[in-house]
């Protein structure tokens, strides 16, 4: 899933209720480890485990997450940044140009 670079993303995995689950996260652009075996918390007693990923990025970045209970593993990709941030920038620039052009227009006489 893709998120804005300013958002925080929950990573979710399904294991047996009561398991001890950890997550490791790698930046795919350089294979660097950014989260090392962090604890995940179970949502109620559902067997769904979550981890709040709060990595700060300045541009589009892709991350591999691997969640494990020590026996089984799940994995996926989180993308931070990209087109949502590009659209926000474009809208901001357009708005600024429109607002500035209001002051440049002269009424007809």
C-alpha cells in the first residue's frame, strides 16, 4: 500500500492469538535495516498483530516488512511518498499562481 510521506502506516499480520510477534523492516533502495525485530501488539484477542511504522522520508521510499512469530513469517511492502505528495505540491503551486495572478489583473476602464 502507498501512503503520503507524512503519514504513519499500521502493518498488520495474522498469527495465533497470544503469540509473541516481531517485525523487521528494510529500506529496499539500499537493503538497509530500519526496524530490527520490534514488538507487535495484538488487537484484542483476534490474532491480528499490528506495528505502527513511523519512518520519516523526504521522497518516495519502498520498504519490505517481515513479521514473524518465530515459526511462521508474513511479508509485504509499504511505499511512503510518491504521487500523493506530488499532487499536493502541484495543487499548492497552482493555488499560489492563481492567487498571485489576482493581483496582476487590472480592471478594464
